[in-house]
C-alpha cells in the first residue's frame, strides 16, 4: 500500500476536475507563503488510487514520493503532460531500517525518510521525455521509497499523476475500443458528423462514461488535460497571496482556480435539432477551441462551422464519477466550399488536398493550357487506400488502387482534357493530396526510390545507438529523420492507427528530431545514405521515420521502422 499519512481530500477532488492556473512568481516564495499556514498539508506525497494535478515552473524540478511496504506488490504510475512536454523519471531507494514505526506504532514521517535518502540517487526504473501520456507498470515491485521527479524545460506547465498498487482492480482510465479512430461520416459546408466505437469500459464494465468532443483549427490534442490547459490559456494566472492575507488552502479562488458558477449559457457548436443527444455542456473561451460533452452517444454532428475551413476533431472518453479521461485517435476534415462544385479544377503543378467521405467519390478535371507530350499524376494517400480512374476525352486510360505515394504517366494529346475520379473506401473517410502536371521536371512532389523502406543493421546495434540506411534518387532532396520511443508491444496495427501519413515533419516534436541532410547520386546504385542514431536507452523500442522534402515544400514519409536497442553490451 502507498503511504497516505499526509494526504487529504483537497488533493483528490478539486485539482482533478478542472484546468489549473499557474503562479507566475518564484516557486520558493510561493511554497514559503503556503507553508506558513499550519493546516496546509504536505503535497509531495502521491495518494494510492487517486489522480492528482499540479504544476511545474520552467527548469525547476519537482519530486513526489510514495512507499511500497511489501515486496512483489503490483505498481502502476501514469504521468499526463498538459500544455508542454515533460521530462520525468521514476527511481527506487531502499527503505530506511526504522521506517516500520516499531515502538511508537506510527510510521516515520515521510519528510524524515526523504532526508535520509537525500544523497542516494537510487535505482532509476523508468524515464521519459515528451508530451505523450506515458506510464510505468510492474506486476512485482520491490518494497522501498519511490521517487518521481519531473521537470519542464519549455515553460511553466500543468501535469497529472496517477499511482496505484491495485492496477488490475482500479482500471481508472476508460479503455479504448480495438479501433480507436474517430470517423468523419458526413461532411457539409457548415457541418461535420463524427462517429466512433464505444469504450468497453461503458459497454462491458457498466461504468458511467460520457464523451467530450473538442474542435479547433490548429492541431489534435493527446490528452484532455492539454485541452483544459489550452482553454484556460487566455485567463489570468494565479496571484500570489499577499503577506498577511488570511486564506484557507480549501479556498481555491485565492489561487485563481475556476469556480463552479459557470452558467454554461455561452453558445458554442450545437447539434442539429433532430439529434436527441441529451444535455450538452458548452465552452467558448477567447481562444478558438470548443469543447462539447454529449453524454454516452457514439455519433455527433458539429454545426456552425465555416465553409472551406479545416478543423481538427478530438474525442475523449471521460469517467463521469472520477473525471479521468482517455483520448481517442483524433482526425481532421475540411468543410465544403460555399459554392459547391461538382468537379474540381486541377491547376498544372499545384498540389490539391482532397477529402472523400466514406463510400464517397470526387471528380477532378485537368486541362493543360499548352501542347504536351505527357501528363504525370502524383497521388499521396493519407489514410487508407483509394481508387483512381483517369479518362482522356472520355476514354478510360487508368484504373488503380493507391496506397501511400504513387506516380502515373499518361501519354498526352493536343488540347486533351482529363477527368479524374477518386473513390473512397468502406472503412471511413479518405484524405489525399494530388498533383497533375504536364511539366514533370517542375513538379512539387519529391522524387522517390522504388524502395522506401528503412534498413536497420543488426550487427551495428548497441545499447545506446542504432545504425540505419535508406535509398535516395538522382535528384538532390532534403531528408529528415525522427525517432520516437514506443512500447515493446508496438505493432503494425498500431502504426495504421497513427495520424494520417500526409502530416509532415512540422507536426513532430522538436525533441524527436535527429537530423536533416541533403544527398543524391547520379549512380542509383550509390544513392544510399547511412546514419547512426545515438543517445538511446538500453532495451528500448524506437519508431524511426524518414521524411523526404521536395523543392516545393511537400514532404513524403518513408515506411516507419521499429528498432530496439540491446539490453547488454
């Protein structure tokens, strides 16, 4: 059991239910002021089986402690970054010999235990850098004093921590279905209809689950905590208690925490009148982000959107009792243009983004303005496979299924016009990029080799590095390689459920970037480059991605490569 001697209800309830405001002063001054109140309890102890929320000042580490009193105890620790990436590590120190409290019948104060191990770095069990929700799980943890240390190097930020010694029975976070994607099932000029599979937590465990939709124009979110931090970004930061001000730690208004007095009358996105989704909760702050909690329905129509505008949609399963949440795999879509066109005109040499609803089709027209010998079509399918058909003056010339990136050349004809039909699949909405040109030498897509795999050299693999290679072309291009630490059981099925493949390196975290380089060779047999990626952790799995960026700025991702460092060297 985790030691709870100084934990009280204020740690467990208010901080878990809403976004926090960060103090802007020096943390040492802030802590000194609140310690002056005798009733203000120690907040560095992690309670067993309850999610706590707190904050970090930039470049100021924060440490939390808990005790596992018996060997072979299950243990699970989950850390959720909010509005900035975190660096955190979990370490284990041996319990001091007199922590049993024999003689007095009372456990030794945790502060004294911390002082006894102050100079002992202990054994590091796990570490992580990034803004993903990450966790440490062990089925047989040894007894000892555990320390969780966190730091934010970018800015002041919020975070959440959950620790439990009964992970099998707790199941605090709602479970995601086998396919956690949010599908766009209908698209209009001002509406988008979303659908998703229910959480097994609601259908099998019968726990109270509600779904919250988040809509914005910037990017997808990885956690509900990140959404709450963004919603409160324009509000005033916490003000420090003035000297002599008498306040209670239970009165969070003194710290700028939002109250429960929100009337909810502000108008946000609404559902169609015919959709009987029950009571909705709206939030429309100054920032252009909207949160709507819709109960336990699995389909929702977002209204009052702007035509011809790209929106990002995230879905969160939230436990109504504990307010703990899990993020589905978000999606994005562009609403239809105000003036609906049956056929989209393709401009020579310009990349066009195309969205196709499930089982839908789109028609595109390409009419080169000058005489031409060949027409080249470049297709970059972002999600699942799509079907392309090309007709020249009514004659069918091409019919193919396309996955990832494909290039097609068709013999030209004077004054010819080309009709392109793109058909989506039955699984869900499709997104793709298409370029048509009669001047292939000036195309915006980068040239690709026939083989876009990344090769890893097993004999050159060490505990802290891996060496990989990939092919290039005769054209000089820029290549950028990124790494991301993943779980050991990361599978090909999980890769397919990642964000769409058209998102370029600008969507990746800076901490994941390894390097960028240019290379090419007139001799295709020599158009290959190798790279050694260093600074890795032993016995860890990493997902490697290589992006090739064309002269027009469009990027194409090579096939992801999963590698694992050695355990012993």
